[in-house]
């Protein structure tokens, strides 16, 4: 029995929901392929497909249509290959290691340590010392005449409190600690820590963190620039990571994901933000021993709680089998392009309703720029 055009139109009708057109139906190219954009964004989405099938083109199309339909939306793209700015030139602001301003004092202790230790195993004694010394340096910046006295109580500073301090004050605290007759940290540990900090601060690759003009409390300006508030007609930020050291990528992605969630939370839903992860398996690998734990935690928080506050997650990967399945399970709309790997196909099958599983038999034989869409955005 042949399905007629009007039957297909009835099947794919979105019943008046706010929608955008992203292509045409393979069964009948006279019928537009529409998705409910609000549901697609608010409940997170994933675009999967092997290398070279057109994922980047699909992402660019989806973003362009989303911006037109949702002028209130801000978008931050983790762009490992520096490719998206060229496809969204009129909407996009490029941010790379030369133009990024992200002060070191906005990093949590784990994120800061990832930079200091260059992605290698950390030394627990040095981390413990930092946990004590950073609050002292922060207090010294805030109260220059107070010495390194650390307040206790509700307004006490911790190593993770996002308030400014000077690297010079941190090094001064280390020197003072080394000069003590009785210090709970031994001299070799403190000396090693001091060398790490001086090395990172002098490394030109980390200039975006240690630029001297970033010492002041510029948190509002920094967040405004990164997340386009106000957007001045350019609501998209492309964070271009090609050529960056992996430990920098790990730390910065963690900071950005954490700030994205916090910004949405602080705005009480007034700011709508899409955090798009290209090559998402880098940040949220299936093997819990791999990846950078703070980045995984920050992205998981967006996936699990972000929709309540207007912070949405877009996941793009050519290796769904290497992506944390709990992240995929939080995505309610899927765009599955050609996948040749059986393990990847199995992961997608397990993530969707049984009623859609038979459709995925075609995954390995689909053409360029073809996709099977399923989930909340098309249901």
C-alpha cells in the first residue's frame, strides 16, 4: 500500500508547535522536514554520524535556523577544528587562545591544578598546600593590610571562591611558608609548587589566564564577552581550540561549562543558553577513568538540571560508542546520520524507543546529508 502525500503530511504534522524547517522528507521531497525547536533545545539534542557525512553542515543549519526562530538564544560552541565561525560569520564571535580573557582566579582548584601539572598526575601534598595558600592570597588582595589572616565563617574564602588574587601574593605566601621553622608542608614540596606556578605564569600559551590586567574583578565583563550579554547582533561564541594544549582545553572547557550553568541559574531562566559540544566524546568519554573529571561533572550538570534554568546541551559526535551513555540518555531528540560501526549503532538503538528501532536498520547505508530524526523534537 502506497502512502499518499497527504498521509505523510498528517504523520509529520507538529500540530502548531513552534517549528523550523531543516530539510525535506526522503519519502516525498515536496514535504518539508520540520522540528519543534523549543522542545529540541529545551530537552537537549544529539547529532551523531561517522566522519564526512555532513555533521558540521547539519549543525550550522540547525544553529542558523535556531537563531532566526529564537532571537533570545545565546550559543557557545566548543569547536576543536575551528570550522564553525566560517559558516556563521554574521552571527559569530571567535574566541581562541589569543583573544580569550579568562583569569586564573576564576578557575576552581582542580581546574587550576590541571594547568599547573600540564594534564599529568597531581601531587597531593602540593594540592593540599594550594588549598591553604590560595585563600590566603585572596584575603591579602581583598584586605592588603590584614596580612594573610584567613577569616572563618559564612564569608570565608576558599580555593574555589571566584574572587581575584595576585600570583605574586600566592608566591609570597609560599616563600613565607618555606621560611617557617614549623610548616605543615615540607620545603621541597613548596619549592616544586612555586616552580610550577612560575613556569605556567611565564608560558605564552597561558597568557589568557595570567595577563596582568586580568587581576581586577572583571567577572561580569568576562562572562558578558564569552556568553554575549548583550549580544550586539552576534549571539554565537565559537571557542576555537585547534592547536591548544590538551590541559588548557580540559580546564577551559570545565570553566566554560560551569559558568554557563551558573549564569543560567543566576538569570533565573531569563537567559537562554545552548552549550554545543563538537566531538563530545572528548569531554565525556564512556570510560570513567578517561577525560577530565571537572569537565565531565560540569557537562553532566547541564544535561541533568540545565533545562530547569534555560541552559541546554547539544552533543555532536562521530563515536557515540565512546561517549558516556548517561549523557546520551539525557538527550531527547536525535539526528542520526550514517554510522558504519556496529557498536555505535547499538548505542543509538539503546538510547531510543523500541518503536523507532526498526528505522535504524538503514543507518549504515544512508547517503551524504541524510539523517533519521527521532524523539521529542519530531514526535
